[in-house]
């Protein structure tokens, strides 16, 4: 039993040393998940799954990444699902990245 302990402890210590920086690398950004209820040139409002409305500021440095079209120039629309990475600045959230997927469009009726 002691031999197994001597083998496992160095391995666990090594594994923890490698994975700890990954947890810190994420920084102090916050995530906002939900559905876009309003989007304007300077901010976007998101309704979270808990029903709370969150206002997130956007600027020229904000990157928009559409699911399935990450290099596209499209912006999210009202009704789209978003995951926003934002930094806190003087009590406001400033978006650094907005990941979004377009709301499902209803299929055209068959004729």
C-alpha cells in the first residue's frame, strides 16, 4: 500500500501543477448567457435563463463570433442565443467577445 502511495503522490502533484495555470488563465471575465432582447450600437440586453435582464456594453474592440460562421461579419439579432465574455469596468460589463447562434427560422409552409 505504501509503495502505491509513493507512486501516486508524485503523479498527482505533477498533474495539479500542470492544470492549475489553466484555471487562472481565464482571468476575471464574466460570462453572460441568454437571449438577446435588444441590440444597439453601444450595448446589448440579454435575458438570462433565470429571467434577469443584463445590459452589456459593446465597443469597437468587441469581437462577434457566429456559430458555424466564425469569420463572418454578422451581428446577433433579437432572439439569438448568446454567450458573452465581459470584463467589469466601473460597475459596467464591457463585452470582449460575443458568441452567438441565430434563432431558428420557421420553415416555409409546404405548398
